[in-house]
């Protein structure tokens, strides 16, 4: 699938930024605002299938997301080095790409806020979300308010910001969230299998107040996993400079 994406920077090094479930590429804007300072190279941030401006699909398996991103990267240039940074579900896709099985071979993979401990209730909740009917709102403001709640961006971005408005679309029936509810069918992450197949160096981190994952859980897969002090699940929105610092320190 051809993904809708934003790109920038210049040079043969490529930074790939992958958003989480239900979000859009706009969550990376706080970091991209200073990308020219922190990253020496090009960058690309797609809307994953079923999200934002990218098309909906029949299937949202993790491998299909990874194949989409690989197709995008291969079609965007010739790269001497590829670094992938993924948030939450995007981090899982980054780990899948670390295997090298999808046509690109990242040098480094960064996973931010990846949920690694899944209980049956979590899996059931995802399945319920995946089969839920599309909810229609009478106004754009109501749809944005809902998007900010479900994405965890409430209080972090303004309702009239690009990060908020990109999460909703209008159709003949009214306003709805841009993400296809079926994207939740991606299911629970199999962290052991993904890390076992990784050929790239993996780095993991979480916001220290992120309730979805603990540092101890991440250390099982990356002994150098870090807490980003004072930040929550959407750390790249809350503290972009702290996330850049983590990336720079690991690359150094």
C-alpha cells in the first residue's frame, strides 16, 4: 500500500518516524520542529495504513504495516543508513523492520512507549475496538474532542492544532475519527519473537509516568532501556528535546 507521508531534511541518512495506534504522523511535529538541529540527514513520517490520510485496508497485520513502510522507504531514495523510531504500535512495526525481512535493513531501531505485557483482558479489548462501528459526530469539535481523548493527546495539543485536526475527517454522514476502528485488529505484540529476529541494534524507552509499560519490563529486552523523566505515554509530544537527547546519546 502507498502511504501518505511527509518528508524533509537532506542527505543519505534517513530517519523514519512511525506513530502509534489511532494516531497520525502529526504527533512527530514537536520533534520535527528542531530536526535540523538534532538530525544530520533526511527524514520521513508516514500515516500508517488505516490512519490519517492513508487508505483503509482489509487487514492490519503487523507485517503488512512493516511492508508498507519498507515500500515507502525503498521508493523515497537510496540510503546509506536507516534509523527507525516508532511510538507504541509504531515501535512494534519498527521492531518488525529490524528483522531485515521486509526489504530494508535499519542500522538502529528505537521503540518508545511499547506495551510489552499483554493480559487476556487487553487482547479482548483490542478485539472489541476492532469490531466497533464507526462513530459519527455532528460537529468537527465533538469529533476532535473524542480523538484527543482516545489518542491521549488531550491537554497536550490545542484542539485547533494540526495534531488534533488530522485525527478527524468528514463524510456525507458527519464527522468521524480518521483511523479505521479495524486497525485495532493488529492485536497484541509478541515482543520475544520480534526481538529474537532483530538484526538491528534495538533501543527502548518510556516516559517515566507511562502507565502502559514499566522500565523493568523493557529491560528484559534492552538492558539499557531508559525512563524519560516526567513524561507520559506520548513522550515525543510532551518532551521532544528529551526524546532527541535519548536518540542522540544512543547513536553516539
